C-alpha cells in the first residue's frame, strides 16, 4: 500500500514539474518576496495554493490545526514564527487567515467546551486547548443556537475574527493588511464548493463595509454567519 502511495507522490510531482513555466522558479532562486502569507487550517480538503491558484513565489503558507496565528514563548503569547518571518523578512504585507467549514479542530474544542472531553493525543490536545477559550467566548457572545448555520460553522467564523484580531494586535504585523476568510464546502455561505468568503478586514466585519473593499463582481464573496 505505502509503495503505491510513494509512486503516486512521484507521479504527482512529475505533473507539477510539467506544469511549471520555464522561469517559474528561476526568478526566485536567490530569495522570495511573496505578497501574501496565508494561515490556514491543516486539512487535506483545503489546499492553500489551490484555493488561490498560487504560482511559486506568490504565497507564503502556514498551516496548523485551527488556523492559529500565535504561540506561547517563555510564557508570553506572540505571533507564531512562521507568520512573523515573512512579515519581518520577505517584505510580505498581506495576511490571509483562512478557516474552513466543518473544521474538526473547532468541533473538538466545541465538544470540550460542552462536555469537558479533550482529544487523547497530547499534541492534538494541546492545539485544541489553545482554541478552547476562543470557542467558549464565541458560545457566550456570538453564536446563535437557533440560526440556520450550524454552531460549529459559526464558531469557525468567530475563530477567524479572533485570529485576525491577534495578528492586528501584534507589533510583528507592522502595517500589514489582515483579511479573514472562510473556505466553504458545506453550503454554509453559498452553493459553490471551494469558494472563499471574506468575513473580516483589519479586525472589522460588516457585509456592507467589506463589500466596499471589493469590486461588484465579487460582492457575493462577502458574507457572514454571525
């Protein structure tokens, strides 16, 4: 079984190489200046490069359970190194925080908030514990149990808002613009699987305000479950 997967990986890399233009990587050999750093949930169904059709050199990618933007270092919560690095060292000035519908990490934190049960694996438990205060605040202040959207998907969006605020409140972010998105493949925001919906810009939401930031052809890409 694993050998078949190994061969499949190499075949897929052959396809990747064939798809690259002659100069796709040559212009980036000596450094990178990606305009965007994307912080996305680690999930096989959610491809960071794929959702943005990103060519090499365009997107600095960060992935983790629950699309979290901070880490605790010496007892202090700071912007994660994977995010701080491009903002400080590669002239990157846009952050995209991307959650996704049906997020298992948010679901696990929701289960913990309601029943006190955390995942058994220590690494997974630590990541879910990091989300737990956010989920608890969302349950207390933002989520409607009677809304059409599921509580979990509402909390996915709430988590994006919280993570955007954490980036914006960090000195490491400087003057970067920070946008929050939700990648939808459950029909929570619309009927086109794989669509990213803008829910936050630089710490604030509001459909009318956000639609003022995009052109008319993308007005339907702004939405909210909260």
